[in-house]
C-alpha cells in the first residue's frame, strides 16, 4: 500500500509546499519514503508516499521515462510484472528500476491508454505525458485501490485519500445530499460525502488536458462521461452526472425489489408489479456506457 497525490493546473503554478503537505498526509500508507516532482513549467506536481515491498533499492517514485517526458506514480501491484519487464527490455526499453510499477509507464509509451488492457492487478496510478500535455489516471477493475479527485479553481487534484485533497487546498465541505444518500442506501461508486469530491469508479480511467477532462470505462473504447469541456463549472457538471447515475440505479433497484416480491408473494402482486415495470420502461437498467 502506497499513497499518491497529483495536481494539474491550467494557469497558476502548483504549490510545492501544498504538494509536500498533501503527500505527508499519506505517511501511514507509505512510511518508507516520500518524493515529489514538479514539471518544468510548474503546472503539474506528483507526490508519492512509498511502502517498500518490491525493489527496495531503486523503486522510488515518481518514475521517469527514458526521455524524461513522462512521469508516473503508482499505488498497488501489477501481477506477472517480471514477464512484462522481459518483453519491454526485449523491445528496447531501458528500465530504471526493477519495480512492478514501471511497466505501466513503458506500456503507455507503446500503447497509450490501451496499455490498460495489458495490466492486471490492484492499482491506482497517475501519469503525466508532457509531450501531449495529458494527465492520465486509472483505477483497477474491482476498485481495490482508491483514487479520489476534485476540481478547485482551475486545478485538478487527485489523491489516494480525501484528506490529502484537503491538505492540497480543496475546501472541506459536507455534501448534505450525499450524506443523506449514504445514510439510507450506502456508499456510492462516484460520489463521496464531501462537496465537489468524487471517486474514479472501479474499472475507469481519467484523461485531463488543458481543455477538458473525460472519465472513460476501461472495458469499452467509448467515453462514459465527459465531465466538462472546460474547467469552469466542473463541480456542478459532476454533481448533475452523479445525481443522474443515482436516480437510474435507484429506479433499477425498485424494479428488482418489486419483481422479487411478485415471485415470493404469488399472482396477487403481479398486476401492480407489471404496472410499475411499464412505468419505468424508459429507465435504463444500467448507466449508459
């Protein structure tokens, strides 16, 4: 278990002090070392709190590509990484470490976002691609490793825990609607208890550029949700999308509940259940992909 922090600003340089403070908040996740990296233009910052398990000597992060134009921070573990390391070296890559985390960086160099189809494991990572001025973040298919994000001002923040976002400068405010939902129905895959703070859902990846942010599903090549074409009004856009997601899920849960009642109670309840099914026929059974 490690901790990761990332900051991507459209205009103002990120604060080295806030980046270090946010990373320090994750010390319990990575007590063996903390390192930071800030881009030459000052608009991107990466922080990593490391728990040393694999490659105790050279596995510090952030890890840079051979040309120094890409940097990655990883929380988690990639399975069967040694076989992938051998393939990468055979194709001409020069590995800086023997850490499993580095394979994601070089697979991205070769395949772009399609590298996710070659990665197996439990992971959350953030990668900065300087050549394309693109921030690429992803979370494993089962959501074993956490990854939260928020937009405050003109800066995108990502971290393994919400409190690191607060330390980086994101306002700490309760989201009353999310609190009520969590009390009644349990936690949500996208929303959190805090206003303007969201999770990258399991099996999804986030792409951020100077112009837009997109949240995509690993399992499909289509865009699941474009958060907003511009940073202005991003939090409001994310709230609307997550509310729609909740409504669809709730409606589907109601249909399933009444169907189960009909099956257990017999024919006497079939009519009202059929009526409910007709009323909700236009509601998708799952969020649009």
